[in-house]
C-alpha cells in the first residue's frame, strides 16, 4: 500500500509542477503533454482485470501478468516481459473494443503510459533488490541485467480486416518526474495502413525490443493538436576548442519528437547532432548561429525551429 500511495503522490507532484511551469511560460515536452493533451477514452486504468471485459496473456515467448508494483493510477499494472521486438504480452477483449471514432479523427493518439527499467525514479523494493548486477534473485541465483527496451511495438487485431502495427523509440518521449512516460502512437498513422468501415479491436499486442520487464500503468486515447515549439536555450560565449553543451526543450503535446542540431547556419541547415542534450567544439573563432529543429517522428506536425548565437573567442 505504501508503494501505491507514494507513486500517486509523485504523480500529483509531477502534475502540479507541470501547471507551475505553464504559469512561468517554460514548458517542457513532458509537462506540455499532460497539460495540452485531453483524455478521450480509457482502455486500461490500473484496476484488477475483469474477465468479462478483457484477458491478458503471452505473445510468443514473452510474458504478461498483473502486478501490484509500480502502479500509476490504480492499484495494478501490467508487467510485460519481452524477449525481442516480436514477443511480449497481449490483451484480448471479450467484446471487441469499438475504436472507430478514434481511428477516424486526425488528432487522436493511442497512448501507453509505461515505466521502463532504468527510467523510473521510484523503483519498487523488489526491482531495487534485483536491479543491482551481482545481487541475489528470488531463486537464490545471481541477477544479471537484461537488455533495456529501446523501442515499443503495438499490433492491433480487428474483428473484421487485417491487423496493423506501429513502432516508436522510447527516446522520442520524455520521462516524467514520477518515472512514467506516455508512448504515443497517432491513430491517423495506423488508419493510413488499412481502410475499414469499422475499427473494432479484438486484440492488442504490446512488445519491446529488449529483455528487461516493463510496466504498463494506463492505456488510453488522447486528443492533441499542440503545435511544436522549440527552445534552444540562451546565447553563449566560449573559447575555441572548448566543449560546449546545448540543451534543447520543446512543447510538443503528445507527439514523439526528434531533436536535430546544426552548429553553423552559413553552410546551410544540416543535421550535425541528434538529441535534446548534445556537445560540440568550435575549432575556429567567430560568430555562429546554432539551430535546433524539433520534428514530429511520424511527420504529422510542422517542425519547431529555434536558433541561438554563439560567440567563439581565441
């Protein structure tokens, strides 16, 4: 119970922090997602599973089970243990879930609120005990960390028609202060792969490309049309050959985004570094315009662009 309460408290603190950031006009990608996106439909919200509504099971050599650890909104989560990108867990709906309105809306995202190993700030006691290489596991053996999940894959199976899938990198989203992140998949991208009169989901498969277990705290759809805006930080002055850090941020709503940097505008905008935090050395003195481009991984929104000036001294 204490774990559940502490997780809820962290979630409340994170939500309050997001509101404070908005008030101060300094919005990060993580807080913007919670502030600007609007929940439409909740499919799983961390409650004990009702066998009259849905079943869970394994997919391939993976594993899926209910857990009382690392909960998000309710007192349960789904613990999924993958073996590769094509194995993990599945959810079967007793009555196919009618998601036709979501698939036909241009601004709705399917979100899986997830906590990955190594990303959480408040790991449960069992994970903490098992999380140290060389520690003893529950069977008396030695725990060896597996491969962390870097990419999530969703597969939707419809009552009538073919299945569709979508993949996204974990690094395209920002982890919240409570250790959870919302993996977002645009319904418009999924719909573009198949055209059906109705989209009634009878099975959902969730997999990851690692071997470490991850927890799913909530599954939902969100409506979001937030424009992407980028922030490259403030102007800087440095000496040549000095390694300088560039920290970018963005307001992007529910979108998965990519941070691309160009360090010299005079020779054209190119992708010279990728990531919200990058380092660069200027080998010649002079004045440079550094450009940050934050783009939607799925290409649905217009990229956000920001630039700063860097003076490089001898």
